[in-house]
């Protein structure tokens, strides 16, 4: 009895630690997004991609050094690896392009639709069965996106399309994560960061602006914060079930509203709040149904490296 009680208490403690680490990771990603919105007002998207990737490699380098050379240079399924790099780089670039013009919370709301897109893509791309209840939730979540977009020739802005396309690129990259799940996280993130670095380097040929010490430090810190967030997510998934952690990603919306108001004076509109509520309810229902029929994939709780 005592041994069972100790084991149960230890399990509860591990799950609690996993939840706390996930909450901290979400906070870091929201902080990273707010920093990105602040920096993109002074530097081009290409410069953000380049310098923040250098900062990310400060954290990634010790992890990559422990990987076999063959795993780094000749990863399995190179065509899909390349496609994932392209999608992940597009996701990051489109996110920063969107926050130039839109409030932070608005852009993050589009990305919160990620689990909805992943569920739909998994049916067609991975052959995973999606029941009628989840299809209904996918449709409801799409309605939430439409509420925010308010599509019409007068209101559909390029920035909104950037955010929507970014969330779709993010979701497609997550689906490929599932296909490439035998590849280590360090290799996946390493190639992803390399793609962003090379894209930023080419972009900067036309848009480079020499930063001062504060700007350079902030750009490098952007990559460090994002990498730390990914490491915390990886650790939290080792301590707590993905189905428990998945809904916590919606705290990103809360932080988006808080940081948007505190740093940029953004006040969420009624349309954004209604659309966010619809997306969150639909996403939580998809998580619930996935937990009923199977364990929620780890990829469902990962957030973009932005």
C-alpha cells in the first residue's frame, strides 16, 4: 500500500512538473512572438530569420554535436525533410510578415487553428481515420477562422492572408513531423534552423541594416528563447501525457492578448474574441475525441519555432 501510494504520488509529481514546464514553454514562445513583433518594426523579416537562427544555434550546437554525422548530413527521406524545411521557414517568415500589420493576438489566433488543420490534413495525407464528430469540429473551427478573416474584397487584408498561410504551413510541417518521427528532434530542428538561416542570408542581400548592440543582442536572444521553448516542450512530453498537455497551448492566446496590450496597446476586437472562442472550443473538442480514440500525438502540442 505504502509503495503504491509513493508511486502514485511520484507519478502525480512528474505530471505536475510536465504541466509547469509546458506552461513555461508557452510563456517563452509568447514572449518570443512579442519580441519578434517589436524587432520587425526595425529590421526586415530576412534579418530576423538570419540573426535569430544564429542565436538558436548557440543552444542547438551542443545537441547537434552529439548526433552521428550520418544522421545530420544524410537524414532519412531527404525529399520530405527538404519539404518540411521549406514549410517551417515559410511558417516563420509569414508569421513575422503578419505581425508587422496585425495585433499579436490576432496572428496567434490563426496559429491556434493549427490542431484543426492538422486533424484535417492527417485524414488525407496520413490515412488517419477522422470520425464525423471531429469533422464537425473541424468545420466549426473553420467558421471561427472565417469570423476573424471576415472575407470580402474590402476587408480581406494581405496580412490576414499571411497569418492564414503561415498557420497552414505550420500545420503541414507538423504532419510531416509525424511522417518523420524516427528522425531525432535535434536533426529536425537543426535542418529547420539551417533553412531559416540560409533564407534570411539571401533575403538580407537586399534588406540588411546594421544593428546596434541592443538590436543585435535582441535578435540573437530571439533564437535562444525559441530554442529554450522547444527544449522545455520536449522535456514536458517525457513527464506528462500529450493529451494532458495539448490544451495548454491555448494559453498562448492569453499571453498574446496580455503582451499585445502591454507592449503595443492592442485591444482585441469583438470579432477576434468571438473567432478565438470558436477556434478554442473546436480545438479542445478535437483533443478530447483524439484522447478517446487514441493518444494525442506529441506533434499536436508543438508550436512553431517563431
